[in-house]
C-alpha cells in the first residue's frame, strides 16, 4: 500500500558533507501516484453509475459499455499485479511495480476516452506538465545530484522519505 500512497522510499546511497548532501532514492513521482489513485477512483465511480443507473442498450451506449469493459480488465490486472506487493506491505525493487504502473497507465488512458475531445486534450496537458514538474523537482534524488541540506529537507513529502 505504501507504493500506491507513496509513503515510503527506499534509499540506496546517502553522502553528507557539511553544507550539502547527495542521495539515490526510489520514490514514485507523487503526481503519478495521485493520477493513478484518481484514475482508479474515477473509473470505479463511472462503473458504479453505469451499472446502477445507465444500464441501457443501443448504439449510443455501446462505446461507453466497451470502454468500461476494457477498464474493468485493466483494473483487475492492476489489482492482480499489485497483490504480491500488498501481501508483504513493503517497498521492493522497481520491477515489482512496473506491471501495475503499466495497467494503471492503460486505465488512465481509458478514462480519458470518457471525456469530451477538448477536455481530453486539456486534462492530458495538465497531467503531463504536472508529472514533468514533479520529475524536475525530485530529480536530484534520482540522479545523485549534490544539493543543500535545506533543499533536501524541503523535498521530503512524508516521514517515510526521510529515513
């Protein structure tokens, strides 16, 4: 569960000097985590609304039904690929999370299909810019860049990242 919520990081190397420090840390981009959680929530709400209120037939609803069917497969695949990690409740190597990240990305793309064309473009641009900004912000931890202790402490978003 820590990976989904991005509460804990795995720190591989820390080098501290008097004024600066460098570290290699594995964290998931926080914007990607928020996007994944939001995408899952939006899909579950859309599926619930469709099943509960809009279970209609006809050509108008055929595309929506197919979108929700594919999204259901992606959601189940995401849950199945996260089960080994959720079972041990700990962070692990990145290769454990890549299948889940793949299915979460497919689900997010599938959710975009539920939006109007102009809104689809706007949401895509906002998410891409937010992910790129977060990557730029936390890249010193990924690339072992020397930064000040003050800047390093500002990058810590949760207590689990500080260890």
